[in-house]
C-alpha cells in the first residue's frame, strides 16, 4: 500500500507512519521539516499555512492508496490539500474529533448525532471544534462521501503525546507523596491508545471504509482507578493515591479535564460527551484496544527515553494542578497525612 501522511512526525501522525512502516507500506510524509521523521519514509517539505506551501506536493508525481491528514487549524488548509490530491489518492482519511458534535451530546451518542453549526470548508482558523468540522466538510466536498473517512477521535493517550495529559499524571506520581486522585475509583473512561487508532486507520484503508467513526475505546475499557493504579505500578516510588469525592474537587474550584487531566465528574454533560460515546461502528470494523497498563508503561518508557519532559503543542492549553492547590485541597479533606486514605 502507498500512503501519504500530511504531518507524520508528531503524536497521531507519527503513530500512523510507524504502523504503516511496520506493515511494509510505502510511506511519504509532507510537513514543514521541523521534526525528524521516522527512518524509511520519503519526505516532502512545505508549509500549508503559506500561499505556495503545497508546491512540493503539487510538483511531485506520486499517487497513493490513501492520504491521512491530522490538521487542527484553518479548514482552508485541508480543502487546499484535498483539492490538490483529488485524482492522485484513492481515499482521504481525516483525523477529526468528537468535538464536532453539538454540545452536549447525550450518553450513547453515535455518528448521526447533531453536529456543530457554523463550520465552513474554506474558512480561516476560528476555534477547534469548528475547524475540525470544517476540515470534515472540506474532505467530503473534494473526495466525496464514498472516498472519505472521518475519524472522530476522543481522548488520545500513548507514546509521543504532546497534549500533556498522561505525561502529567506520570510525572506527578513519580514525584511521590500524597496524590489528589479524583473519584470515584470506578469512574468509566473512554480513550484510545494512539497506536490502536493508527492500526484502525490502516485497517480502514485496507477495507476501503468510508464515512464518520467515533474512535475511542468502549466505555469502561479502563476506569480512573485502573489508570492511576497503572501509573503508580509503572513509576514505583512513594506516591499515595488519596481518592477524593468529586464535590470536594469542584468546590475547590479545580477544573476537570485540564487541571486534573482525563477526569471529568460523573453525571455531568462533560462526562457524557467525553467518556460515553457509542463506538460500536469502530469496534465492528476492527478497533482493538490494548490494556491500560501497556499504554501507561510504554508512555513512561518513552518519557524516560526523551529525558522526562514531554513535548507540548503551543496551541494546546497547559495541563495539571499546582502543587500548592493540591496540598491545600488534600489537607481540607483530611487526606493530607498518612493513614487517612479513603
């Protein structure tokens, strides 16, 4: 198979490239050249934000079985790339987001749930959700519904993460001491290891799939307790998880999802939207999700290999809880000293 990846050196794009190389595919990557691509790819360079940024791709004579695009900014860039590649690629796979659904989708929402309004395929940068929906519209307009795959990804975890969620938990737990663990322990999570997303994408190309897919694990593939227990087991040390009621956390003004990454309180619109999608369509077409312990251990190994500090995308918000705030909340809840773990 011949694959073109627009990007291909960070997180999702890199995972797709490595998975394709592992299958023996012929891989071309097109990007700005800011990061070293995996060995074994053919490299084309260009900046999609520039007026002539697609010149190298336009001048190239390559044809591909599929294009994979992870773009997150102005939909215009997706439209321009798709328009250029129409007739040179058989299928266009766009890594979108479950954020394209109109807020707040109810628990169990499937791919036919209402979508955000106001997105345009040729728009300049607006906001994340409309940019992603605009990217979807651009792909379908240029390639047609039968040759487009819209990967509506949820929470992405795993090696190469440049968003700051699982790396923050790992480094916090490695620091040791009492750790504010947001309850309940059995809170069901929904996420996907970036490598499992990559393998599903390649399978979608092989099966010649089309249309939108919610792409994350079945709900409850792991719980908050299993995720943090895996972190403790992986890093070792002196970390002591202090499970704390959601009401205590919210009353302290702590922001779910950002200050305590991954976690959102049960029963909330956020939890239904982020951790309760119907993913039966993806599972039926080959999605397989590895154990949370493997995702955590491999992310920690990668983090250690690069010196302990994860890269961070400049267009994403900072993640994590200030140590002073954490200590204050634990003390107020009677969780700040040994022997008080609930």
